[in-house]
C-alpha cells in the first residue's frame, strides 16, 4: 500500500470508512465479528487510516473500533468527528460546535475509542450558530493539550476553510466526492491546493451505487438511509442505473472491477486526495484496497470525467441545508 500525506499527516493512499458497520446502511450492526475481521484485514493490507464519528450509531461505531483496535492502536491514524450531537441540551442531530460542546464531545470520543489522543478530529458540519474561529480556537487548545493531533472540517465551503485555517492549520477537509458527486472540483479543491490542505473524499463509491451491486431499492432494509436519498428513488434510480452501466463498461475494458475504477479515478485527481471507501466485509476491503495499484490511462480518465451527471441531489433537502458549497 502506498502512502501519502494530508498536510503533514502520513496516511495510507486509501483509508477505510467504518460508518456502515454500525449505522445508515442495510445490515449495519448485524455482524460485528465480520466488521472487526474487515478492520483487521485492512490493517494487514497496509491501510492505516480509519474514519468514524460520534454520530455513527450514535456512539456504537467508535466502541466497535475500540474493540477492533485493542493492542493495535499505534498502527492507525484514527479520525473521528464531533458537532452533529449537542451535549449541551440539543441531543443527536442538533448541530453544535460550541466550545462547551466540543469539550464534552472529545472526552466521550476518547473514552469510547479507548485512547488518549485522536489523530484527526473533524468538525462534522459547519455550525451556523458558532463562529468557526471559536470552534477552531477550542480545537487548537485540544491540540496544545495533546488530546488531538490534527484538525479537520467536513462539508465546509471555501470561506469557512480560509477562516478556520487562519486560526490553526487545517490538516484535511472531508466532503463527498465521487464519479457522481463532483461539486468540490470547482471551488473547494482549488482552495485546498492553495493552502496545502489534504482532501478526504467520503462516500467514494456513491454509497455503494457505483459498485454496480445495487440494482433495486428493494435491496435496502426499511431503515436504510438510502431510501430517503433522491438518487436512490423512483425515476432517478432507474436513470442512475445507466450511469453505473457506463462505469461497468469502462471497468470491463480495463480489466478492473467497478469499485476499483471509481477509486482509481479519485486517486488520479491528486496526490493528497485520500478516499475512505466503506465496507463491513473482508472480501470487499481486499477488492477496494487493491485499487491502490491501479493507474488509469489518460483516455480512461477522460471517459470517466465525461460520464453523464447523476439524476437527483446527493442528499435530501434537509441534509443539503447542512452542506456548504
Ligand atoms: N463526513 C461525512 O459527512 C460523511 C458522510 C458519509 C460517509 N462518511 C464516511 O465515508 C465512509 C465511506 O462512505 P459510505 O460508506 O457512505 O459510502 P461508500 O464508501 O461510497 O459506499 C459504501 C457502500 O458500498 C458497499 N461496498 C463497498 N465496497 C464494495 C464492493 N467492493 N462491492 C460492492 N459493494 C461495496 C458497502 O456495502 P457493505 O458494507 O455491505 O460491503 C456500502 O453499502 C463512511 O464509512 C464514513 O466513514 C462521512
């Protein structure tokens, strides 16, 4: 597995997103033993970058990681996120990046993760009620205290990124980026390049759609988050199948699988871009991490660049309001 840097933080070229092991998707929480085997296999394959958040579960995903990392904590760069649970009264789902909330959140994450430091601590969504300068000043205190090593932002827009970075260096921004969600290319990635900040594409496989394995919304549990996502509904779903089929054709011609093509395309977009594909299965982590060795040709990249846009927004209306672009 190759390595790269997010600013001055060394990470494997491909990470592992652990959200779906406990939260959001069909089968979450149903087989923790296989999820833990998946994390261990990822480590064997050279993955050093693991991504979780306190809201995943809530809390259950951080606890699962702690179990998986017993005796292996030093092998990984552990990233978690705060700000989507208000511990000052609002509860889960309430944005809160106030200094008091961060202080509560970090203690909870450290305890659940069974560690004395978080390698990369992200604000999960920008909080319109707390100036970003106040949030980052508190994170800078946590860095000075040794509880946090690096700080990050998720789904922050260019202005917020600049303001945050002026208070304390931001190591990485994490936002959705994949063959079918490309908004960051226009305004966010140029700012990150200018400021020397790394980028972590989340949902790099389009929540599974770009793997070609999802052919009907009926495959999802009643509680699966994707049932509420416009791209997975009705006519949009049907139209997006044609997009997945185009990726399939490119993958077949290249002798690769769909997820490998989707990940290799992201790797080709920049040296300091580190995707975190999510899976809770050993065989899939093997397939996905093998994309590390894939180099697409300029012609293949051009074909992928020119895929038709996805049908439907990447989040529902309520969730879109939380995303800065
Ligand atoms: N910052 C944020 O707001 C935010 C938001 C969403 C996600 N994230 C992070 O990003 C990570 C990845 O995103 P994601 O999990 O939403 O989406 P993703 O990585 O685009 O796709 C995950 C889905 O694809 C399936 N899958 C993975 N590899 C596969 C393969 N080789 N063949 C077939 N299916 C495959 C998984 O199913 P199985 O698990 O059943 O294999 C899962 O349903 C998360 O785990 C989380 O850490 C962050």
